[in-house]
């Protein structure tokens, strides 16, 4: 990964490298524990992945992928945003089963907009607090 100090000195400046710099900057201030894990979001062109991470132990507690879920229709949302919403809701249900109610939201260097925001909304409506 690229450290935040290297943003101006990137060998190749492209979107993914700049996102990695932003993600490292956000991660330097945020840590997930067993009681309040980090809800990490990854957005690709085709799918969304969200996971609960315990940074102190270096373990993933639970995860949800949009490719594992059936296509869901949510009123007022397009296909990819609806799938992201379903990922957040599914992850919240898994967290409830594990007795987790509070998380720290890690947007992964992405803007809090569109699919990333939909994951957060689904997780909140599923019962997670952050």
C-alpha cells in the first residue's frame, strides 16, 4: 500500500493509486476492535463487498458480497445501488447474530455517495449503529 506521504510522489498517478492513498489516510485514524469492528467497504465495477474487521486480532468477523445475494429490487434505487443496500442489510443481520451492534464505518477511500452510501443505509436499517 501507498503511504499518505507519497501522494505527490506517486510513480503512476491514477484513480486506484489515489484511492489507496485516501484509504490509508482514513485508516490511520480508525481502528476496529472486537466490540466495535470496522465496517470496511470495497466497490468494484461489478459488485460490492462489505466486511466487519477486528484490527486488533487482524481477523474478518463477517462479510457479505453482492454476488452471493439474489438480485433485490428496492423502491427508488437502481440495480447496483439496490444490491449495495442489500449487502449492508445482510451484513447487519450477520452482525446481530454475533451480538455486534456498533461499528466504525470505513468508506475505503471512496466518496460517501451512491453505492457506498447505500451500504451504510442498509446497515443502519439492519440495526447497526455508527
